[in-house]
C-alpha cells in the first residue's frame, strides 16, 4: 500500500469514527429524552442531525476519491465498500434518533401515555448493540459482530411485547390514542436502530472475512 493511500484510509477512518461517535450519542440522548420527557435533550438531538448528514457526505466523497485515485483491491476494496455501507447505516440511525426525539417532544405534553416498562431494557439493549457494532468495526472483531447479530432477536421480542401493550392501552383509553401512536412510532424507531446496528455487524464480518451473512443468520 502506498503512503498516500494509507494516509487517505486513515483520514477516512477518522471521519467514520467521528460520525459514529455523534450517532451513538444521539441514540443515547434520544432514548433518554423519550424516557424522561426531556425537551432540551430532544432538541439537541434534532439540531445535531445536520452534522451527521454532513459527515456522511464527507465520507462518501472520501471513498470516491480513494477509489478513483488508488483503485484499491482485495481487503482495501472491501474496507471502502464496508465503510460506504456503514456510513449509510449510521446516517439512518441518526435520522431515527432524531425521529425518536421528535416523538419525545410530542409526548412531553398531556395527555400522557404510560411509558411501557419494557421500553428501558429495549433501548438499553439497542444502545449496547450500537456500541458493540462500532467496537467490532474499530477492532475488526468478528466475534463481537456475531454477538450483535444474535442480540437483535432480544430487541425484536421487546418490540413485539410493547406494541401489544400499546394496542391494549389504545383500546381501553381512547383519549390516549394519539400519545400511544407516538410511542408506537418511537418504539419502532428503536427497533430499526437495532436493525442498522445489525447491518454494521454484518458489514464487519464481510470486511474481515469476506463473508456475506445478510439474510443468512442461521449460521451466525
């Protein structure tokens, strides 16, 4: 590998890690804002989404530059491909965090819907998956990536139980339907963030082993 390409890959890595750090914090703060009905924190998450979008554009531009100038092959080409996919997932996670924050603003006003007891463990597990997937990427750790993929079933189970609970509440408390629908949407956003963390874990496996595991989780 040439020194110029090594330098460009290092710059790319720093951009992705900066973006990942912002997304991880946005997901954490959005979950907290939802749980605590924290308006100020929700506003910070929404305002910060533009920077995440900007970083995604910078990552894309850097990837295209490396492809054009250095024509990477083998593991270096897999790294560029993985980074492109990961940056897209990170941007979507940022959008979903912003969406959760918007629901938190709505839910900060009466009538208040009951916060499902399973929401906290669901969001905690999702944040854990985000952190683990990013750690797997930084350290090229396939074992951690495979753990993230397995954990997605736990989040899905929480999601199904919470949706069932919200539907029951809407039937018994028609005055809380709007609030329950906002919670429904927020919970769905949390579940989608876990899906994107799973995507990143799958991309790590591709990056390290060259193995495509999307839609083939039985072997994971």
